[in-house]
């Protein structure tokens, strides 16, 4: 991924950027952006309606320290999500107009565009995709791939936007991430594989196992703000080994370096696997 607002020809396509306070500034005000292009990460968040796009953006802003509290999308507490700046968005609990914001994580500057999920506002997704270098396709852990998921995926393919799928709502009753991955493969025709596996589902969802880093991460605190790193639980070792092998096989299908390691029965290290995934 490269920069979102790196040239003047793109600046008119982004309507606004939002500070955590809710104030706006012009997209032409570049002094807020990192001058080192390699440190930029530019992402758009797209999905079917009610899959959790704006909720995900709210969490990203909270965990990166741009806002100090998390609010409900529908504004039941009288505040509402930061990205829903219009009164109608707060009232209806849907995103109508694309909104952009930014945050920083480690040494990277991240520009984020939150897009509508409703089919009536799909032109807003088109506008956003024209300036994106990477996207997050949010999928409901219960419903999986839905009608607008198909539309958004076609739009991303049209603009050649690389993307990752984020399986949301794994704490909901009936969630099944493996069904969602099968949907991505069968309905979207993508060579998808999990890079994380959940530790527990529904009410017992407490963390994830990272298949690349080979570590377990638990979410502690009232809002899950404290991430605790631990060894992989013994009861998940079999599933971990199965899904990591599947990940390596899927990457080997489209990357020559990993394919050579796989054929030589060598195990790719963390950095090799990361590099291969980024290349694809």
C-alpha cells in the first residue's frame, strides 16, 4: 500500500477528514501527514450494511489512541460514532456519506475511509475506491458473504484494490469463521486463508491465535484494550497446525518462493510468510 493523499489530483476525491474532536480540516492541509511515503498505510473499509464497518473504525481510532471512548453507532448514548457526522446517520445507524480520518500505529501513518454499506449509496464506495491502495472487506461472522459483499468485491476488483477480509461479530450467537472463509472462496472466488484463528466463539470469545507470529493474544480490560501475549493453548494446537499448513499451501499456490519451500518440505519463517502475503 502507498499514500492516499500523495498528489493534488487525488485530493478533490476525499470530501473531509475528521479529527477525534469532530472538527474538520481541508484535505489540502498536508502538514498533518508523514512526509515518508513508505510509512503511509491507506485503507478503505467496505462491507454489506450492518456488518460493522463504522464500529470497526471506531475501535481502530480507540485502540490507536485517537479517541478516548467508544460510542454506539446508533447514538443511543447521545454521542454516536465519530465517523457518523450527519444527524441522519446517527439517527438511522447507517453510513450515508464516505468519511475519512487518520491515526498512527507504531511508526506508520494510517489514512482510513469509512464507506456506506447500503446499495443506495454505492457511488460513495466507488468514489473512495478510486483513491485507495488497499481495502478491508468486513464480513459478518454469522451471515458471511451477503449481497452487497459481492458488489463491493466486484468494485475492488474493478479498481484492482488489494484487500483483506475481516471476519466480524465472532462474539455473536451462531458465528462460524470457517463458513465465512468457505463463502469467500466459493462465492467471491478468492484464494482465501485464515491468518488468525479465534480463541473461543460467541460468549466465550476471548482472543485470537496469530498463525504467522505463532502466538496467542488475549483481550483484557473493559473494552479489550489490554492485549496480553501468551503461548498457544494446548487445546488449540491441533487446529493451529492444521490452519497454518493450510495458510502455507494457499500462499504457495500463488508465490514461487513459498512454493519452493513447500516442495522442499521446509517451514517458512515469519518474515518469509509476511513478505509473500504482502506480495500477493
